[in-house]
C-alpha cells in the first residue's frame, strides 16, 4: 500500500489488512498533520508545569478560567443512546475472549481498553481493532482449545461499547507520517472511528470513547478538535461522538469544569480514575515530603485528598448534567478460599455502596463475576437511570483539600514487598505482551503498577523507614527484588529486564514519567531505540 508520506513498519497480514488500509492511513495522516504539533506543545507544557512543582509551586485552580467555573448557565450535551444509564461498567483488554465475555457480562457498558490493560505490541493493537469491528458487526466468536465456544448474546442484551485509546504521551512507533511516529491515541481512535463510526450509528449507538491521562483543559480541547475534524471527514454530524474523561491526574482535578466545557458538545461525563490519580498525586509532587504516602492499601477512597476529589467530581458533573462514574473494583474471585473470597467481595460491596450513596451514576468492575454484586447495590440505591439530580451543593472543596495528604497508616515491610512484587510481575508480563495480570487476587494494570513504582521511589528518595525500622534504600529494594524474581522466574527473560528497570528507577533522581513509555522499546517486535 502506498500513501504519500506514510510508512508502516509493522507487518500487516491476514485480518490486519482490513484495518490498515490505504483509506484508513490517509485519515491517520490527516489527523497527524493537523494535530501533532499541538500534541507536542502540550506535552512540553507538562514538563514546564512539573518544573514549577519541583521548585515548590502547588497545583491550584486556574485564575484565568474562573469565569467558566463560576458560570452556572452552560451545560453539556444530553446523554447519547446507550449512555443514559451506566450503572455498572466493565473494563478490560481487547483480546477476543475478553471482548465477548465483557459484552455478555450484564454490565451496562464495556470499556474496551487499548491503554492501561493492553500491552501495546503491534499485534495486540491490530488484533484489538479486528475484534472491535467484529463485535460491532456481531460476527465475533471464539473457540478454546478444549472446544468451548463463545458467542455474543442477542442484540439488546449486550453492553454499550466504549473505547479507551492510549494517552497523549504514548507514540505508535510502527506508523510514521512524514518521518515522525504517530500518537498512539490517534492511531487507536482513528482506526476505530474510521472503520466503525457509521455502523455504530446505524446500530442505534455512536462512537464512544474514554479519554485517559489528560493533565489540562487544553488537552481536552485537542480531543474536541480531533472529534470535530473526524466527524467532518466522514460526513457525520458534529456531536455524534461522546467522550468520558478520566480524571486521573492531580492537575486535571483542578480543571474539571474547564475540561467539561471544552468537550461540552461531545461530553458524557467524568470518571474517578483512582489508581492513576494516586500515582499522579505522588509524581507531580515528587520532591515534597507532603506527598509521601503510606502503604498502598492504606490509601483508600475515604482519605482526605481522595474524598475531596470524589465530592468535587460528582458536584461538577451534576452541575453540567453529565455522568459521574466511580472507580475500579480491582478484586477478582478467589476460587480456592471461600472465606477470603467473601471478605474480598464484602470490600467490593462497601466500595460500591459508598459510591452510589455519594451520588455516582455508575461504577467500574474488572471481572464479570463482580457485575452482579455492583448491580445489586446500584439497583437498590439508584432507582432512576442516573443521579444527575443529586447536586451535592453542600460541597466546598479548596485547593488544600485536594492536596491534603493526611493519610493514616504506616510504611510496612509487607507494603514494600507488595509493591515490589506487583511491579515486577506486572512489568515482566507487560514486556511479554500481557497488559492485565492477576497478582495477589487483584487485577493489576499499568495504573496499579505505577502506584507501586512511584510509592517505592518516593520512599527511597525521601529516605523513609519501615514501621519495623528498616531503611528503604536501593540496596533494600534490590534484596526484595531478588527474592521476588526467584518466585516468578517461569515468566521468562522479561523478569530480568523488569528487575533491572526497577532497580534503576530506585536510583533515579527523578522517576520516569510512565513505565509504559520507558519499556516500550523492549516489547516484542516494537520499533524504537532501546533505552535500558
């Protein structure tokens, strides 16, 4: 295939040839040439902002956009078909079996994930696109080696499909336009939109997206510009697309109104991306002792800075008549221990009850078995399709509330080891092309890996001690790494790469922005210069 200025470095064979077509590549080239310079400028803005935080500045509400926050008159677009009631949303990677199980799970929507639970090998990304197209055309099926078959339930009994493309920071090194790698997010969005948007509308829905990792309203404006150009390109009415923004960075928490405003003709709400939010809280305040947190298990949704974030998100969404979606329940069923399983499921029930009583319009689960539990809670306590009427007008959240890291808890040896084990196992599996991994009865993805990485880095950098009295030094982490690596050596050589990466991070003066960017070059068949 020949498209002027476009080079595809990865193999395109079999079903992938129906995705990577000349027409689709021309569309991707238009997106790249229209928006790449803005993307790079916005990524530079993140660096400049970080420099100010490193110098002692604190995140705050923007004075120049106060008029948007204070104007009660503007509203977002009404809910699109299939998005009025989102009480339980299931999320997961885009492999074929997961797609069928998620669509059949009984959840109201399914967020098919090209981001944190997908290892972005070229094959995974294109397989995901093939699976999305087959699901939308209702031709998707799967047969296991033992003969078990998976097929979609009838129309009307499957979840509404929402796609999460990669964040603005990630490249797709297999597609070059004018010699430069494309944005991974624009590749994921562009291929999906180009091939499926009109079919989705004919099916009674639309092209719906979850937008991750944004740090400012200007990054939301860029997505809105992408939406407008894309709809014009395929002659689709503007406003057909819907995007839900994950508020999973500390800076975005101060710009919720502004983010909704930029996307107001395409917005379907905000989501509490709780795991990435904790990661961002530490990362953006990395040199501040005020951002040192205890064990990951102690940083619950009821600690001050997390509770402030939730309350502000619900208030902001309902003021603008869009959905406020709650966070992920990462627990998975424990099959061989009924008592431990019931304790884990009770945690899920308590979490979902807290969310629905706070005013959330829906929640996330990572495993089909949790759909029924979450539905029971929301069905009992949310009698209508949503809770937009719960205005939370009593909420008054200040900048200091969002930064209040007064979290009860300790840094324990068990907590350090849990972080090391989760991070090591996750990175090793991710390097083997698996982006969603069960570890200690929790479903780990890149976000939970990142909490573990920044938590460990913060404890080492700030010379913390465990409650048992051990200094948390690089050498201390090395010892635990050796012990944990010995337990998972069967994963393969990727354990050694992951172990080396983690050890290097513990000695870094500044942590990497994202482990997914740092390790991308080591993915199978990926084209990027190796860093480690």
